[in-house]
């Protein structure tokens, strides 16, 4: 069935519009091409007000003139040449400020054979508050934000604590016991399960403190500067003598 003429009328109107559009576009292209081809040359520059004696304008125009020199300024010094690794330099400056003796850095340095590793039992003493001991589950090396994750049992509840190594609130860290067999993993999260959990470490820490008082060893990984720090270090032994169970109960 053929379509009615009324249905073809909108299509015819569109065709007529397209024909007129193409016709105008062709005329515009022809006009622009003719304008580019037959454009009049620019008018010559007017002669100067005063010419040298016995010289025409054509001779004056042909006189060679020195090119205008543009002053080129040297580029400014970039910060990349002065400090190729700004973040690394900033971290080193912060570590040197927080740990002037370098003992805390050596305590967890991977290149130090006597450094603490995951699986070891660590005892952390703070400027204020009771110390905290636990099994090291993970060591996060982040420059000034280096921290260790310790796990212990307090009131029969498993407790974990992230300890910032370079924090000014940390007075020192001690290695209580090394793991007999070196762990092959970097994170001992499987020790959270009851099968591998070591349980409370109160008796182990108390035995370590008694041996320490007998031998007279000091803090491992301690650091700090100033008169207050030195006074607190000198009075650490006196604090340990009074209320040992209260101070070491973790």
C-alpha cells in the first residue's frame, strides 16, 4: 500500500531545506575563495618626515637594519635541583630531631641483626601511665610514623596497641624475649586465633624485670633530650622499686 501524499509532505519540506542550505554553503565558499585570491595588497608604509640629503625613499627602504634583540632572562633555579627528594629529606630531619642518639632507629632497623622482629615480646614504657608489654604482631616502617603492633591479655581480654616508636610520649622500649623460631611472615595476625594466641604475659614480664634489676641493665631504644628526660631516666629505677606489680601489670 503506497503512502498518502499527506505523509510525504514533511519529508519534502526537509529536502527543500537541505537543498537551500547546501546552495548557500557553496556560495559562501566561493566568495571566501575569491576574496583570498583577489585581495588587494597592503598599502606601502609612508616615508619618514626627514630623509638624508640626496637619498630617495627606495634607497632608504633598502638600508639594512640590525634586528631587534629580545632580552632573554635565565630560567629560575628549580627546587628539584636544590632538593631532589623533599619528602625523604623532611623525614630524615624529623627522625634526627625525635631520635638524636639513633637508638630507636637501630632497635627496629632491618639491617641490624640484633633488632627486634615480629614475634618477639616487647615492653614499652611511657612518660605517664603504666607500661605495656605484648607480642609484636607487625612492624610498620613509615619514617617518623614507624609503629609496632603489640598484643597482650588484660583481664582475660585480648588487647592490641599500636605504639609510635618516635613518639615523645614513649620513654623507651625493651626486648623481653625473642621468638625461638624466626617467623617467615611480616605480619603475625594468625596469633589472634585461640589456637596460636600466647595468652597473658604478666609472669614473663615480671621475671624479666627481676632479672633486669639484678643485672642493672638500662632501657633499650630510649632516647630524648633535655633536663626533664634525663631526670626521668635517672628516676626510672626508683619508680621500678616501688610497686613493681602495679607498674608492670599489663
